[in-house]
C-alpha cells in the first residue's frame, strides 16, 4: 500500500525556454510549463508572453539568492507541487544549473533537464548562415570574456584556431574582445541583439569596425557575437550530401 507522500512529485524540471520567441520552446517544455504549480524563471531573459495564461505561481529569480531559490523549490516539492525552473536558451550554456541541482539531489529530489533552443542557433538563423560551413569553418568555439564571474578568458588564444567563434555575455566588452583577437582586422563579425525577439537587431561588420557600430546602436547586453567567415555567407564548397548530376 502506497503512503500519500509516495504519490507526490519528487522531481524538479530544468527547462530551456528557448531564445525569446515563445514558439521556440520544445513541446515537452511547454507541456511542463502548463502542468506546473510553480515556475521560477530567469527574469527579463524570459519573454513574458511565454508565461501568459499559465496556472502556476510565477517567481522571478533575478533578485533571489541561490539559497532562496533552492529553498523555494524544496518547499514546493515537499508540498506536492510540480516545479519548473525555467532558463533562457538552453540550460547547458552558461545556465549555472549544476549548483542549483546539487542541493536538490542531496535532499533526495530527482532532476531532469529539458533542452532548449540556444540563442546561438537563433542568432545563426537571423544571419541565415551555418555555424559550420564547408571550406570556411568546420569547427565552432563557444566562449565568453572575463568579467565579474570570470577572472581571465582565453579569447585571444582561441581565436588562433581559425574556427567560428561565438562569444556570449560580451556586448559590453566588445572593444576588449576585438582587440584581443589574433585575426586580420577584415575578419567578418556579427552581433545579434535579442535573437528571435520582436526587437531583434543584427549588426554586421569586421573586427575593425564592429565595436563602433555596436556602441552607436547602444547595445551593451543580451547580444551574441559571432566571428568568422560564416558571417559573410560565401566562399564555401558544395556539400557531399548533395551529389552533382
């Protein structure tokens, strides 16, 4: 015979909300949102349209400490509530989810991660390009600049590999980033602000002029920087997937 507590949910779902467009969340992620009793979301990084009409209690985590977030999730789960921790983009990229999951697991709570569409892929879609392009770049490097939570970055060293580079959390340090690049000044660069949001902005240029364009546009957050030949959308070779006739 099951005890009443055995029927209560004992799992927290970490769900990727996607890059901003409410239609870019996965079917599973949206179903979990609709079934949830509590949704703790990452503040302004989440498009509020995605939260409209949910029956869940909505909690903005932007002003909460890790301990407060953890306690909120634990108390809700122990009360038999369904809990979703909603992250922007995909939780695996700069989502800081492990430090949230660990105390849950230590308290016997199961966690499940539901992937989401990263802003990186939304930015590539906005540029109508590929991040890996035959004859241009077969590799992708994902990184971020030094800042409050990172003492030193490796952007300069990484730029020597000749791969496509995607730089998160770097709009406010655009001049530092381009000056650290060990690449020619005519290397193509794109900066995509709010990829897939209604106010999306796409700026293209080179390492020599992109910083000025970004500063003139007033972009200092919520933007992704993509560096490399894929931005230009030319010079590639035909894929072997499509045979010549």
